[in-house]
C-alpha cells in the first residue's frame, strides 16, 4: 500500500515498495511547512516538475546527501548535473519503468526558468508526473493551467490527482474542478494555495464544487493518505 504525505505548497512525500520519494520539495523558506531537508534521509527518488524555486526547492541538497535520483526534464537534469546530482531525464510524453514502477511525464502549461544568482537559466518546459507504485497511479499536475490533454488521463485509471487551485500562476478553483471532471480520478487533492497572498484560495470551496466528481481529500501539512 502506498502512502502520500502533504508537505505544504506542492510538495509531497510518496512511499511504496522500493520507493521513498519527494515531489517538488520546496521546504526551506516555505512558511507553510514544518519539514526540513534533513527529515528525509532515506529518499531514493525526487520528482521535479519544473525549475521555479518553489518546486525545485531543496532538490540539490537532498539529492547530494541521500544519493537520490532526480527525475526531471533533460534541461533540468543538465543543470543539476553541474552540481553532481544523479538524475534520470524524461521529456513530456515520455515514460520509463523504474524498479518501483512506471513514470510518465505529462504536459503542463507553465514556465520552467531556474532562478540563479546569474539570472534566470533555461529550464526547458514544465511538466507533471503520472507515477505508478504498488499498482496505484498518482498524478501530480505540477504548475499548470487547464489543458485539454488532461482528458487523456481518464483512460489511465488515476487513483489520486494532485491539482493546483491557487490561480494567478496556475488553475484556479473552477478550472481545477473542470480538471477533476476531465481526469476522472478516484481521489482528488488540492495543492498550491495560500503559500503566497496572490494564490490565496479555499480548499473547502474546491471540495464543495468538486463533490460528486471524485472523493475529495483536503490534506493538512503532515497529513497522509493511504492509497
């Protein structure tokens, strides 16, 4: 049985047979979480949807300390290699079967610039992930607006969809509800809200509007979902 724990913003800890993973581990500087990089000493994979600081987050530090493999786009992996981080490059629509299960990178309408002291570095395109572990499929949409490609996921039998609801940079509540209708997951979890004033949103409103389309789970930071 897989376990998914919300770490705040768009960060999650995903555990299953052969998998101890972080997704978009924005921990340091995230006032929404009480977690720190040192809380995950056994991580073996890190999934990074795009290069923005609130998603790339503590990836280099955690990966170097744990030896975890970072899964991201080719461009992201190229930059991480400069920090001697082990990685596995994917690209949108590409998939690979890892020892724990299959991972496919999905489209996301968003940027992926990597913030650097020298300025903004090219980070390729933004994406999301469809991660399979213990026979269950978890869709992390990443930062994205509503896209018609989400409808293709309805055939994949998604167990859990992690969807941004904060608006401004991503889908807002109403578009996230439309995404639930398109993806048809068994469970939908809102993310990417309240961390900054400009993405203030009510997960309870999302839960109400999406009621009947899927089981809606509003997770508090540190709360886990058994899949």
